[in-house]
C-alpha cells in the first residue's frame, strides 16, 4: 500500500521548498560562507546542513513508528505537541516585521564587509553538519511535520517517515545551492530581498498554521 497519495506528495514537496526558501539559521550559514569564501563554500555549507538533517531523520524514525502505533493517549500527546509547534511557527512568521531578524542582517553585513577568506571546505561542511545535529528544534520539526503526510494505512510507518525525510532533504539541496549562488546578488540588493522575505514569511506562516490545524484534527492512524 502506498505511504502517501499524489496530492499529499505535491503538498509535501511544496511545503518543503517554501520552508527552505524562508530565511533562518541554515540560510544564514550558507550565505555567510558564500560571501566570505565563495560560492563553493556556500554549496558545501548546504551539504553539511543536509547531512546533519539526515541524522535527525533516521533517529526520529526509530521512535516515530512506535509512537504512531502506541496508545491513543500517546498519539494524542504527540499530536497536540506537534500541532502547537507548527502553529507557533506559523504565527511567528505572520507577525514578523521587516528587519526583525536583525541578527541575520548584521551577520550578513559583517560577512560582506570582511576581507575575502578561504575557510577550509571540510571545516565549512562540519560546521553545517554539527549546527543541525546539535539543534533539538530540527528533530522536533521533523517529528511534527512529516507524520501528518504518512497515509493512515501505510504498512511500515517508520520506513515511510524515512522516505519522506530523505525526499525533504533532497528537495532542499537545489534550494541551498541557489542561496549560495545568489549570495553576492543578495548583498547588493538587501532592500529588495528583505521585502521579498517579508511576504514569503506570510505565505509560509499561513501554511504552517494550516498544517498545525490539520494535525490537531487528525485521528490516530491505524496500526
């Protein structure tokens, strides 16, 4: 039996792309490395981030199958925690103001002003990797986001979780490469980018609130 239907798959891919386009710590890491050490460093930074996400995906899959097959109480607790987290993310995006990510803007400005540096690519990769591996919010996100796209009748929900997680990560690669390639362009046109990110936050916020509500009203998947 299929673990996800075609409509849900399209929604999953679209949400993943939108999420990866939204500025955050990962985007900041990619862009600052691209500005300081060149496009190749930015791409390697993105690959390190992707590698770190894989650790969370496989670790979460070990427990997600048991959680989804557990008692109704355990499922309900996970469901409401996940729904609250997704809606919190959405509300925060909707209420964000232009320039609210002052730390990100300052870091980008500092990277642009700094003299050209050539950080070893291995160090850039490991920096992205450990930044994600040591961030519990990444694990929480995957546990909250991915399960709602798994078909209730999927035979192996843990395997479905891994496959969707891998798909999410692979879809992120071209977006991360795009951020690295666009880093210098962004630096020259900070105002245009900031306005675009303002509206992107609104769209992403509305989507995440919708995902949170959908998860809140989801029944326990069948074992």
